[in-house]
C-alpha cells in the first residue's frame, strides 16, 4: 500500500479499515478479529496510524501494534516483557528487554479470552506507570 502519506488526513480508524480491506485475505480477517478483541478488552482504546502505515492501539500509552507481512500478522507489545503471559501467547521477539510479539500465521487463531486478558494487562501497566508519585510529607 503506497497511499499512506497521501491519506494521512483520514482518521486512523479509516486507515486501519482500508488496510484490512486492502489485505483482502486471511491476514485482513486476522487483523480485523484482533482489532475487535482489543476494543472488547479496552473500551475507548485509541487507534493510531504511525510509522508510515502501522496500526497502533493505545490506552495511556501504546498497547500493541498490528503489522502485516506476507506470511503472518505480527502484534508487537512494546512493554510485553513486563506482562504476565500465562497462556503463552507470545511466540516472537522473546529475547528483547522490553518487547514481545505474537505472530499469527494462516490457519492459526488466538485464544480470545487470553488475548483480551493480555490487552487488559497492557492497559493496566500503562495506567500504573502514568500515575503521578506523591511527595512524602515530613
């Protein structure tokens, strides 16, 4: 998709809609499903369009990005290393100090409940870091 720069006047949600439609295959369907799960998990999540065409979902900071490649859809959690992942959804970028990712390949499906829990945990982490610290009164 070469139209990212020309379409920056559109809202991010419209650009994400366009990306899903342009993919037109299982990757678009996977991205649409993940998007719906994110909105279910964190009502009021903010959709953004960054880095020359990457869908981003934020709540008090970035929760995750949704990148599409020929063989997979990658969901990158910028603070993923700080999140508990009891269901083992993270399957990529496991060696980094901060990020973790979920690669979805054709025919694979995420556990919806586990993914919503991971998104809620990312939002809670952002909210906890955003709280101002109170000064101690002597």
